[in-house]
């Protein structure tokens, strides 16, 4: 399923927020948490990026209101198609990695058993 992304330049208000945010990019990872990819990168509106500490990362489900939808043309449309293909490929790779970690152990007299290998950090 393709994700719908707002175009760069879109201005939104996040749930519980008091200051509007302008979309500046997509699919970013926080340097402090490399495990999570966020849908959007943004900056304060109308100030813009004053320094790198004022960049925010957020997901579609955190958007409460869209005030302005950014510019869309053929180049932007093609970019979003490519972005969704890349995300689909990443998702397929993650699924394949998971399936490799999922091992079926069969015994002649018993039903197959499924064994999961968990990272202790996930369970904490």
C-alpha cells in the first residue's frame, strides 16, 4: 500500500502543538534512535531552519491540521512514486530478514514448532 505524503512546503499543526510546522523532507531517522524512521522532517513556520537543533521529525498520524499543501508538479509526483518504491523494497527486505529469523523446527512425531529470536532491548 502506497503512503500518501504531503509535498515539501506543506504547513501543518501537530496534535497538541501550538506552533505550525513546514514539511522540509521525508523518511528521516533520529541520530539518537536509528531504529525508527519518521514520515517527515520539518521546521518551525514561518521562521524556517535557523539552526539544526530546530528540526523536528514526525509521522502522518501526528498531524492534526493541514494549513497549506505544498507545490505539486510532475517532478514531485515522480519523486513520491520513487519514494514509495524504495519504501516497499525496504519493507520487503525487512520481511525477508524476519522470515530468516523465524525458524521452523520439525520433529518426526511432533507438530512443527516456531522459534523466535528476540533482541533483549525490544522486550525491555
